[in-house]
C-alpha cells in the first residue's frame, strides 16, 4: 500500500470518528473535526508532493544511469584515421626490416658461394706449385728461378690464409668423413684404428665450410 493510500485511509477513519463525536458533542466536535480535516488535507498534499519528488529523483537517476552506462562515445574520424595510418606504418617498417635482414643473409650466402667457387678453381694451381717444388733437388733449390717460384707460392698461400682459407689437418689424425675422403685402406699394427697414414691431395676449408675434402689413406 502506498503512502497516499495509507493517508487517505487515515483521513476516512478520522472523518468517521469526527462524525460520531459530532453527533454526541455537536459544537465542540465540529470545531475539532474541521481542524483535523485541515491537517489531514495538508498531510495529503505533502505526501503527494513527496511522492512526486521521489518520482522526479528516480527519473533523474535513470537518465544519469543511461548516460553513464550507455554506449561509449564514438571515436573521432581523425583519431581513427591516425590509428589506421600508425598501424599501417608499423607493419611496413616491420616488413622492411625483415626484407633487409633476408637480403643481407642472401648476400652473405651468395658471397660465400662465389668465394668458395673461386678458391676451388685456385686450388689446382696451388697443387701444381707444391708438386713442382716437391720435385726440386737440393742442388736446384739455390737456383734463382726456383727461389722465385717459392716466393710466389708463399705469397699465394699468405693471401689465401688472409681471406680465411686454411688446409685441413690429415696425417696422424683420426678419419672424419666431414673433412676427409678415404680412397684407400691399409692394415698397419703400428698405428691406431681409423688413423690417416697418408694424404694424396690436400683438403681446404673456407671459414667454417669445406671447399675440398682431403684424399687420404686410412689404416685398419
């Protein structure tokens, strides 16, 4: 039951009581009843005013809640465009960085492949120098021509070493298929198992990769 209904019910009861008292004490009760009725009407008006105020407050709260919990404010078109361009720029920068790294890696690989190809073509020249100098007798070593060839050979080997070319160790070491190519086996009790006892052709490495495997004879 609302406040207004309760007040109206109280007013009705007061009127009934006043009518009964008026019948018993006509003049006194008439004055008292008029006073009570005025007070009841005042209370009714105040109750109605209070109820209207409460309704207004509820309406304000609803409006406030709607604005507070309602949809988010839509972003400005300029802000959306800036975010879109920023995201696109970030993606393009990442793609360019990946492209640069991939290109550098490919260039490095191409350079290494090209260098190994050139070195592989020079190695037969080195082999011929070593064969020729190996056939020189003790008496011929003082010959100016032989000395000149030795100087050219040393300069060639120094140059190759400077760019990262080095010979593969073979004789006396254990056979390793990653670096050696076994073309002959021999039984020899004086050496250990799987030991290289002779090198037929020297192998070379460029940096960390093999340019040419050593051709060797392996014992046991």
